[in-house]
């Protein structure tokens, strides 16, 4: 927020932003094509799934519940759930701890340079999709070695899954 308003206005701007987000957050969220199927297929194989986000954790959980994805996730960890945020290694470490997982057997699926840095700081691979605000060139410039146009392509390329 400090990039947008004067320092003395940051606290109030943050309060207003959070209040507005809470009013509109369920108006138009969508699941990216293949997302629901990917999570279900991984869960069917006994693979733990979760969301690690810099969104306020309660907001992320409300959106995922609204979309019907919450029951398919073992963890949703966001801002205010612990002291850290992406790309801090401690944030990912907390998620791994809560999942009973480790970085050697875990990957992160993301769509931003923050996701790449988060995975690198935790010592795990990051498989990128161009479903967010960053295109393939931007993700590769940030260090991505594998970039997919969508979750269906990622599902096939990374997990060997052919989704409907």
C-alpha cells in the first residue's frame, strides 16, 4: 500500500481495502480450467494438496469454500495465519510442517515470480502456468524452467494426468 498512498495513510488505506475485499470477494471467483480435476486426481492418488497464498488466510478459505474446493485441500495457509508471507522460507516451512511433508517430495504450482522465489527459498521445484498476470517470458526471466499455458497442460506434463 505504501506504493500508492502517503505513509500516514497506509493504515487507513489497508483497513478500507480489506473491508472492501470482504464485501466483494465472492462476487466472481472462478476455478481455472482443469484446476478442480487436477486437485481431485492428485487427492485420488493420496497426494496432499494445499494453497499457500499471500491473501489473507480467512479470505482464501472463504473463496475456496465458495468454489467447493475446500474439502479437497489439506491446507490453506495465508497472511495472518502465521508471521510470514511468500517468498519467506519460513512460510513454506510452516506449510510443509502442517502437511507433514518435506521439500524433497513437494512441488509448488504457481503463476508468478513470487511463487518461483518461494519454491527456490524452500528448495523445491516450481511448475508455472501462465494463468495469472505474468506471461511465459516474464516467468522464464524470473527463473522458470517449466512453463505451461494452463493447468491441463501442466497436469499432463508434470503429473502424467490426462484430465477431461
